[in-house]
């Protein structure tokens, strides 16, 4: 299979990025090659996100753009992986007839076989049968050897159903990685748990990724040690709700803190209701744990938070922020907001505006609400007009930009530790890295500094980026 080249395009969160990395390494071990891009690929895989409608529309748009390539290269295999695949199942084939493989999360280890089946002419569906939201019509479903004669490729339009269904409860895809497909040799993601038990009313994640399953701490520690030995300097621990890790996130942080070679530890994403004093104490006491907390508020209105099934109030969230800033001096806090949630009034939107101004987040990710099939919120009439959603989205982004601009300006003159990632994407003549608080910092220096932590004096800033010079004071 050495001449079969695969290109993977990833949409969505850090967990999707890790899934793509795991899939790519599994295919490399099976003898595939990673293509330079889609134009040179024999197999194009889209690892998808279902959190928002916009993410799904982008995937379908990308698939549609491959119509000419599929006609010119009849044996080109196109696959849809991840959350959208799990959510929609065979509906993907009906909406995008160019697709050959629909493969939900946890089936990364099956990809080599699935691709072989697709190249023989079969259309393949591989899902976790415990989380199928849109079941296929009754047909043969099996797991195991996937051999057999396939049909010849023809110029006929693709059918809207699968020839082979693999439906089972696949094990968690924790696999050793050798770093060949990791974007950075100095940073790595490590999943400590999968799934989510929170069932926020707008969120499809528990349905497509399942209930929470936490990984044994000894397994996490062993993986972190292997990654650090391979040159990784910063680890980000991943979970849909990472601070509900069954074996205790504070205990895990303490366990891996002294791993030789490891310089920094991050974790995402934290549910505000589960940010405990014990976790904050660990962040304050452990030097390698970054003083950065991503705790999505989603709304500044207690009524809307109740509608969202977030299980905390505006007052609880503000109390959590206060505790974090008292216990972890200098902590930087990031958040997410959804605007235009069903029944959200203008006054309730202004409560979100007020929360952003009051907390002064380091970063905010702001999104317009879009109904997700299968969720509780999808049963509530989507009664906020699209133009109102757009206006609220623009206004809240503008408020956060003012906050970020002011906060970054206040950092000018300070000396900060930066883990150098390499050349800046926007200015290749300079280096870029991240501070402990997750700020992007651009400065001049030799490329040999990549992978090291250096002191940089902040000399300028925008809302999104800090700029500086190497600090000569030793």
C-alpha cells in the first residue's frame, strides 16, 4: 500500500485534531503515505464536527468541490469521519453521493480495512451502534473480517446507501503515537477521557461521542512520559469536560508534573460547575501547570443558562471566576458564548455583554446558536431571527476585542516566558510561541530556539497577538 496517499482535513475541536493524528498514524503503520495535499491524494478524509451547522455546511461544500476530481480520478476515495458521520450515518451518502466511507469516532483502527473495501467498490458505513441518531433501514450489520468481492467502479451516480455496515461499540482509540503526523514536535494532545455526561440542551456531543469514560491515570502517565522522552515539551490534557475526570484531575496533574523533560501542562475544556478549589490549588502550586483556564460561560443570563441545562447560575460563574483569581494570581481565563439561543431577549443578551466586560476574559469564542438534531434545544422554536443573531454575534465580538486590546496593552513592558513553537505563520522571518497564559507572542530570534522557553519583553500588541524582543537581562 506504499503508493496509496491519504489527505486528512480536520474540522472542530482539539479532540478532533487528536483523532486525525491517531488516524493518520494508524494508516502510516498500515503502509499508507500522507499526501502533500488533496490534489495528490488517492484518499481524502474529512474529520468532521457537529457542534454547529456552519461546520457541517463547510464539510459538504468541500466534498462538493471534489466533483471534478472524482470524475477525473474514478478510484479517488472520499470519506467522512467523526461526529457528523456518527450523527447522520447513511444520510451523508444521500446528501453527498461522492462519499465512499462514513466512519464515526473510535473507528480509526478500522480505516485501513474500510479504505480497502471502498477501493474495491463498496460503500462502507462504520458507526458505534450505541450512539446512532439516524438509524439505517434494517440490513446486514457485522463486525470482523471485511473481505469479499466488490463491485466495479462505473460512471453511474453513487447510491445513497451502504454496501457494508460495521456497527459495534468500538473500544476507546488510545494508541501509541510516534509523532510523525503531529503538527509540532514540541506540543502534543493527550486524551484522558472520552464522551460527556452533561447533556447541555444545545449540544450533540454526548450523543455522538457517548457517555464519559475516563482513562486510567497510569496509562495517561505512561503516555506523557513517552511523549516527553520523544521531545514534547508541552502536553494538553483533553476531555469534553476534563475536570470531571473520574480519577481526579488535580491528582493527575500532580502525578505527571515531575515527568522528566516536560515543561508545561495544559488542560481543556473545563465545565464551570466542576472548577473546584482543589483544582485551583493544584494550578497555583504546580509550576509546570499553565495558569490558563478555559471555562465556557455560554451565557450571562441565569434563565438562559437554565434553558441550556448548564447547571449553574450567573452568580455561581462569577463566584468561580473570583475564586480562580484569588487562588491563582495572574490566571488568564478564556470563555465561549452562544448568542441567539431560543427565547433569548435583548436584555438577556446584554447580560452576556455585561459578563464579558466584568470578567475581562483573555479570549472569547462567540457563536450564533444553531439547532442540533437530537438535542433537547432542537424541540424549542428557534425564535431569534437570523439577523438578530448576526448583530448580537458582531456586538459581543466587538466588546471582547475592546477588552482584549486593553488587556494586551497593559502587558506591554512585562517580561514573559514563551515556549517557542517555530516560525510565525504570518511573518516567517520571526518566531512565534505561547505564553503561560496562552497568549500568542511574536518576536525576532534564531530558529534554533524552537522547543525552548525564552524570556521576551512585550513591546507591542493587538487584540489577538503580543509582540516583543528577546530579553537580555539574565
